[in-house]
């Protein structure tokens, strides 16, 4: 039991490092737009460029974890996070901000996969859904921290203060990981080379990856521009960030979703139901005078997708590193394209209507695609 608690703690902290560094940016975007006079498309690029290295090299990162161990690649990834955070703190130009986010992306090549791989290896079995659901709460927790606590620290010094906090947090975690994580030495039975590992993946892995791509093109784009959207409706900076973070509250119900995932033989229907209703409530939010209700309900349906996607992956492959790296690569494609497309749509149309239509279409399409999965 103590071993499980330790491993899950490490997995959860990895998830927090990853998601905090992703979600710290949206509340800062209005400040960056105001101070440096950048366009919203450029702000979307700043959000999305972190996804470029995992997009290109993510599957290779999963292959490395499957074949060469976990500890050393994870430490190297965390060092890249520290370097990227440090450059962000010192940056005096938009270009350096882009460079800092790109370096964070290099760290994410491994960090985005290692926690999920550990989870599948250490907790696979009848309670896998519950643990996957618990781990899925890291994303909403990171969002609430970023949109509320970290965004509040911008008043202390500048809009770079949240990154100083994350630098300290990452440094403490890397020391903890170095001195407490013990690598298990196991004999590698699988001698597949890199290209063969990709070729032999089930088509269901790729379908699941495209579902994850489409869902995140919509969901992450909404989170990126929600604060700016609410500000355009007359709300204050702090209230807009807080209201945007409510989208993630539903994900705290992920452990309950995980419980039901363990009981069902058709987890893909959780994806369809979640995507269908989420798309409806998001587009309805644009026309509503009471967005608070819609964002909370949308968040509840959004919570159905992440644990369901991660739960399904081990049903299609026993190569957890390379399998989850496919999801990582495709979510990073979504993170790169989604915010840029949605921000550009706002720039050319002058309103957020086209952006909300595209967000809803992306998410609805992910639900339809889920019906093609075979999870026998």
C-alpha cells in the first residue's frame, strides 16, 4: 500500500508540473497583449509553440521510456523545464518568451508520457479506472491554481511572478525525484526497433489519438481565450480568470467517472456523451447572458473525456510508453493548431462567434469518432 501511495504521489506531482506550466499562460495572455501590444493570433502561438517538440519527437520519447528506463529521461526533462522557466522570467521580448515555451516543450517530450506510463504499469487491474480518474484531477487543480492563486500573484510583482513560483516548485520536485525514485531493473523482452513499434500499433490507438486531438483543439482553445472573451463582455481581469477556471471543476468528479469505467464494457460511449453535450453547452454559452451556469455544466461533461481516453489506451497496446506518446503527440498538434486557429478566427471576424462555432465542431467531431472504436 505504501508503495502505491508513493508511486501515485510521484505520478500526480509529474502531472502538476506538466499542467501548471501549460495552464499558467492563459491568465497572463491579457497582460501580455496589453503590455507588449501583440495580436491574439500571436498569443495563441505563444500558447501553442510548447507543443511543437512533443509533436515532432513525442513518439520517440515514448519509445525511449519503453526501452531505456524512466529515471534519467525524467530528470533531463525536468531540467529543461527549469531552463525554460528561467528564460521566461528574464525575457524582455516576445521572441524570448517563444524560446522559453519551446524549451518547456522539449521537456514535455518525456514528461507528458512518463506519468501515464507509470500509472498503467503500477495500477493496471480492476481499480485502474479509479486511479486514472484520480490522476485526471491534476489538470483541473492546476487550472484552478493558475487562474486563481497564480494569477493573483501578478499583483505582487509583475505578470512573470507565477513563473517564479513554478520555477521553485519544479526545483523542489526534481530534488525529491532524484533522491527517492528507484528504477526497477527489468529484462526487456521486446526488441522491436522504433519504426516497427509504430507500425505494429493497433489502428484503435491512432483513432483514440485523433479523438484526443480534436477534443483538445476545442477544449484547450476555449481555456486559452475564455479570460479574454469574458473581459470583452465587461468583466474584470480577476473575475474573468476565476470564471474561466470553473470549466475545470467538473473534472474533480473524475474519480467517480473512473469508478464507472471499471464497471462498463463500452468506455467509448462516455466519450460520445461528453463530447455531444459539451459542444452544445459551449456554443450556447456565447448567446447566454448568464455564462456562469453554462461554463459549469460544460465542465461537467468535459470531465467525461480525459479519464475515458486514458483508460482505453491499454486495451489497444501493451507498449504503454509509445501508446501514450501517440496521444501526447496528437494533443500537442491540437495545442499548436487550436489556439492559433481560434485566435485567428477572432482577429479576422472581430467577434468570438466564429471561434465558439469552431470549438464546438472540434469537440463534437471527437465524440462521433469515438463510436468507431472497438474496445473488446
